[in-house]
């Protein structure tokens, strides 16, 4: 169970940067070449590479190389898992973590 919290905290930390949130929004429309993503920002290719590395390490984005350019796409299954995790965390459910405690769940 702790692993779920650790993995999702890594994703949330990656998403705490507004530029990375914007990249996720861009990729929600489909796969994009790095050069196309750069058009939305006022920073350099190395900075984009750093942001993409963070998003790939947390599992939200994957890439493929085509010639000299990298193409990125959202790993929609992992994005959906994050959404479901957050919904489950803020919603009273039958498997709420506090039900496994001596205390009563007050959600």
C-alpha cells in the first residue's frame, strides 16, 4: 500500500511545476515532437529535455526517437491511475485506509 503513495507522490511532485502541467495538457491532444512542444514555451531545448526526463521518470510520458527528434506522448493509463488514486483518496470508500485502523473513518 505504501508503494502506491510513494509512486503517486513522485507524480504529484513532477506535476508541481507549471511548465510540466502545461506539457501534460499539450500531450493530452496527442503525440508531439519536441520541436512542437517548444513552440509553447520561452525556454531552451535542454530545459525541455529536463522537464521531459522528469515526466518520463514518474511514468506519465513516454518517448520515441525519429531521426534527431524525440516524440513524446502521454501514458494515458498511468494518468488515469493517478486520477483514480486522487478520487479514492478524497472520497469515502469501503476500502478507505482509516477503516483498517482502530479509529472510525470520518470522511
